[in-house]
C-alpha cells in the first residue's frame, strides 16, 4: 500500500457512507483508496478522479480544484466524460472484470466504488516466482480474454493492460482492474496523454493524441503482459522501437518450455504497426489456438470475422449494440450505454462461457411462433375471402401473401380492430423475411386502429428488439404487459432485452415471472446465463438442468451447464458435460478449450 500522497484523502475520512482506510495506488488520472462501507462493513476500493497535473486539493481540504484557469476546461471536460463513462461501467457484470458497485460525485470530482479484490497482482507473482508456466498462464489467459472481449463489445477499451492491473484471486482466478476508458477519453483531448502510458505495455498509438486506437491497442498491452510473463521482463517501449527496433521475439526471449503457438501469438500482438496485430480478441484466439497465422498477406493483420464465429466466453454473450444507442428509461440508461458504440459481430456464440443464446432475429422468429401457437393472432370481420387470403395460407410464398394482405387492407371492407389485425398479419410476414422496419410500420398501424392490441405491441417490440432499438422495444414490451399482466411472452421478451442490455438482475426478475406462467427453453436459457453473470452458479445450474429437459439434443446447453459446475468446483461433472457437448457437436471449440484448461484432452 502506498504510504502517502500529498493530494490524497486522509485515513479515517468519511463521506457518502464510506470510511477511507488507506491509499492503494495512484495513476495519471486518479487515486485509488481502500475503504469500508460503514453500514455493511464490507471492504471496497474507491477510485477518485484527480488527473495529475490538472487538478489537486489544498492541504486539509477535501474539495478538488483545477490547478489553473487554463486547466479548468480540460478538468471539466474530463469530469463530464468520466461521469458518463463511469456510469456505464456500473453495468459490467463479469467474473473476470472488477465489479463496479456505484458512481457518485462529491468534493467537486467523481468517484467509482468497486469490489475490493483480495489476492495479488500478476506483477507481484512474476517478481516472486519468475516466468509463469504455460499451463498456468493459459488458465489465466482464457478468463482474461473473456473479460476483455466483454469490454470491447460494450464499446470500451481498457488501455492500461499490464501485469500490475491483473489481480489473481486466492482461488487462482484472474480479474482485470483499473479501467482506462475515462482516462483515455481525457487523453484524446489532452496533450498530456503521454504522461499516462505504461512504458513497455502501451502501443505507439497511445503516445499521441491522434493515434487510432481500438481492440488492437489493448491486445498490444496483453501481448506485452504475456511477454513479461514468459521472459521475466517487459518488452522495450514502443516509442523506442520506431527508429531502431530492439524488440527480441518472444521465441528468443522466453524461458524454455513454451509452445510455438503461444510465442507466435505474443509476437503478433506486439507488432509495431496496428494493422499487423490481431484486430480483435477473436483474431487473437485464432492465432493462440494455431488456427491462423500471425499477420497475413503482406503482413496485414487478421481481419475480424463479421459472420458466424464461435468465440465469446464467460460474459461476452451479447449481440453488440449499434453506435449511438441510448438505452431504456433513466434508471436503466447507465446499463444500456455500456453496450453502445458497437459494430455487428458474431451470429451465435455458444461458449464454455455462459454462452450467448439466440440472436434477436432468431429470437424474434421464436416469439412469432410462440405468439401464433398461443393463439395471439386472430382475425375477424369484413370480407372473409379477402381476410382468408391474407391470413390462412401457409407463408410458403410470403410475397404473394403480403400482396393479398395489402389488397385486403386497401379494400375498404375492414375497419377498427379487424383492420388492425390485417396489419398485424402483414407485419408478421415482413418480420419473418427479416424486414423489420416495414414490420414495425405495420404493427404501428395496427396499434393506431386498436391501441389495446397487446399482440401488436408485443410483436412490434420483437421487431425493435431484432433491430437492437432498445428504447422503443422496451416501451412496447411495457405496453403489452400493462394491457395484459399475465402476458408470459411479453415478460420473456422484456427479460431477454434486459439481458441483452446487461441488466441481469432485472432480466432474472422478468424471466422468472415468465417461467412462472409458462416455461420455455428460451426463458430458461437466458435466466441461466443471467445467473451465471451474477455469479449465482447454483441457480444457473438449475436453469440449465431444466433447459436440457426441453432440448437434450443441444450440445451447447451441456457446455453452459458445465461452466456452472466448473465455477461451483464440480470439476468431474463439468468435464463430463464438456465431453457430452463435444459428442453432440464435435466442432464445439469452446468445449474443447474448457477441457484443455482443465487439463483434459478430448
């Protein structure tokens, strides 16, 4: 523990229900304290926004001030960005990312309250024990990649990955601490950004205010961390490598006993040019597993797969949200913002990590099927022949049926609820073709003709959900539930949406309500995944057991159950589940990875 810092709050200082017990560390953009939550008595870590060289506090005072008028604008800008970004960090729930409990402002600055992690840093372990054996290193690396991927999918970069920011808990599991997102936002506008890079671990693009940063930047830090772990020392600073590259490849720097694939993956991450590095965690996993060569044609990096990939792990379970998305009402916006600023990624990832479930378009098709099976869609009134042409034929020729619906709608034979039901039928046909924007219009017209049509609200919510338009989707799920408090499918849809926007506690509540009314595979799956992310492994296990009753042929369900059993310490049962998953699906790479981590060769 750092003994003192001239701007630190004193030991024993109390505010916002916490008592400072000491200073844990300092960084370019803040101080981190060990503190105790007075009412509950639990230890926490509190990070204070106090950018070095920009702000400070007078001796004996708690208030933070910019050090000059010139620094005030930069301080305010950074504080504002810290406020928004810190709130989103509260939404992260992942066993290998430090859990952020609360954000608040006081004394003219901002504070993040986080779990206090017991254990020691990877840096301390290397200093004490020397290079880390590959089996132990890979055991740490898998969960760290899961956590890092979760950060990237939410639109953030860590920007300070190094052995000192990786804590190893007493049970041997790693946790990534000290998020750099707020720091990086300030750095983007600050000429003082070079003051906060970690020498040896930061890529060259972090040394300038205009360097293009992305997941490849974090992978440089991860590669440097692995280099330190196998060689016993960090690589040379990136900035020093520009004119005369003194980098010694990992294959030559590492101690004996490491695989070629691991060493090649380290070298790939530490390429000076960002384009020559893996561009995503998915790409890195390919190199690490020997499934792709570092770089590529003309030394270009592997390009991130945009289609179907089996990749995500632990909490990287979500379809990334679109750029600029603003999620949910005020009490849920912080969580939703964590998923903003993203690009479309993999189709389905079922991982040895909780697994990701079904993507919104597939989910929507399931919701439509459930709606029809439940008798939610029914029509009546007007010209029966026109109505039948729109509704009765199986949708083998949806284009023809859509035309029939249009004819019926324009015939003038229908009005009110009956006309609204034709729009519902037409909307379902468009949604089934993936034409969700048009479907949304049709469902909206149905609601205009019959505002109390719960199924139109529910189905429109499904199309919004498929488009990842979270705010209107939530509004329509809410409307459907208000119209029918016993609408199980609407509770299920809203629960999945809250899962998708990382509101796992709320997801569990909605999905529990849905399951109490009508058990479904989809609801059990998503509740199980939510329980996993909340570290309620016993409840997750129960949900996956129940899901397997519905679909015993689905290998990914065995894999997900295996994860719950693994976290509960039931090693042999977890291995049995992973082996069953592979038997069901021999191509399940995540099950293979989990078995490898447990020392089992499939």
